[in-house]
C-alpha cells in the first residue's frame, strides 16, 4: 500500500499503541536521514543555478524544501509499504515470521538499485506489530529538466525516467510501478517457497462493488487534481496578461515622450545658420533617435500581439478542457453514488438472507445467466 509517511513512527521515535515494545529489538533500521539534509544534498546546486538566472526577485526560491512543502503540485516525499500475507497466515509472532523477515529484507536490498530516481532516506522493517512489513520513504526526482530547477522533485517524471508510462487514470505511472515492485517481491517469495495468491481476482460480489467504488473515488480525485492544474495554468496566463497591460502603459509613456522630450523636438534655427548646417546638426540626429525609438516600439508591439494571440488560443483550449473535466467529474460522482446505493442494497439483503445464502443465490443467478447464453448460442 501507499502510506501517508510518518518517519517518527517508522523509526520508533514515537511508539503507537499497536506496537509491542518487547519485540522492537527485532526490527531492522536500514536508514533514517534527516529529510532537510537530503534536500540540501540533492537540490542545492540546481537551486543556485536556477536563482542565478533569475532577473526578478519574486522568482528566486530561498529554500527548496519550504518551496515544495508549501506548494500543491508535489509532496515532500512518498512512502510505500509492503507485507506478506496477514496476521492470520503470516503473524509476526507465528512460525513463519522469520521467513517473512528474510524475504522482505532481500526485497529491500535491491530497491535503490532498481529505482535510481527514488532517493531513499528512511527505511524500516517492523517485527513488533501484528504482521512483518517494511516502510520505504523516498524523494522522487528528475534531472535535466527544462522547467524550474534542472534537478527537481517530480514523482511522474521519476517513474517515466525508469520506464513506467501510464495509459489512463487508473493505469497510471504509479500503479504500473507498484505492480512491478509487487512482481519483484513475488519472485523473491517464490524462491523461498511462498506463492502469491492474488485475492483481488477471487473476491465476492460485495468486495467487487467496494473495489469499483474505490476506483471511482480515485478517478474523481485525479480529475480534481487535473482541474487544479488547469486553474494554476489560467493563473499563469492572467499574470502574462498583466504584463501585456504593463506594455500598453509603456507605449503610452513612449507617446508622451514623443510629445514632450526636448531631445525629440526640432529647435528653432539659430541666426544665420544654413539649411545644410541645420540639417546636419539637428534634423539628422533627431531622425536617428526617432528611428531607434520606432524600432523598439515595433519590436515590443509585435511581441505583445504575439503573446496576446497565443494566450487567447491557449485560454480557449483550457476553458474547453476544464468544462470537459467538470462534466467527467459529475458523471463519475453519479456512478459513485449509484455504486454506494447498490452496496447498501447488498448489505440489506445480506442481513435478511445471511451472507452464505446470499452468495448461493448470486452463484445460482450467474449459472442461470451462463445457461441462457449457452442456449442462445
């Protein structure tokens, strides 16, 4: 499973109620580095290069750790938790506890090598709870980035760098990577005589409903995240529009400069000055200054119009995408509500008939449906 990530709990700095302190000495602490120190080691050089390029003070990032912590696009770190079996068939106090410990330890030894773009800073194997399990906390990163810092935090890019490319909301990079790690663990288990029973393929009717509902919730959350990203893009576009307004004000200043700047006005001829002298001394320098000013204005005007058309087109596309995402979000919420009602109905039937009897009825219905299909063929 993917955990919330509590480093103090994992390292037993804080001991929860479900922990048996008498067995804590059996735990394995692989690493427990301060995350702020890890951020400095990983990103300080890239942060300096980024800040040195900035001409505006408001774009300088003083502390990358705080920048990610206060942002909404990336988490400071991620956690993955693996265990074998459950408290009934692989208890931490049962006969197979040491075997589970050995398998999980072997799994961890190759984790960092398999995942070079996931910087592990905290990893602990716990034997003092109900079932042996391992917590692995890591900072996902990418290098050679053209946006922001050259080396920066990014879970999606880290997984893409390792070859995990998703094809949809439920079949995304993270899910593909987790499945790959499950297969690695399953191979190690098999070498030790443990078979992976994939229970999700044999669950009963109620569990299937729960699973579908859970998947709809995930899809809704993903849509909400996409909508939030589009809103951030629109916010950036608004900032660009403000810059264009500033450019318009600058053009107004240029117009005022043409009317009032003494250097851009022709003075009255002096005394007996010839037309040739007047042209050379006043007219030609003025024309040169005006040419330079016109070139500057044209360049800025062209850039402004180009930005305006690009932003206008992009803004229209974002608006359409946003409306489409809202529509999908509404549909998924409706499906989720329908599944919730089906779930309630099933639970009510279970109370009336009993779980065993209800499962028999469902199996009979499935058999009747298959029989009709065979007759139709």
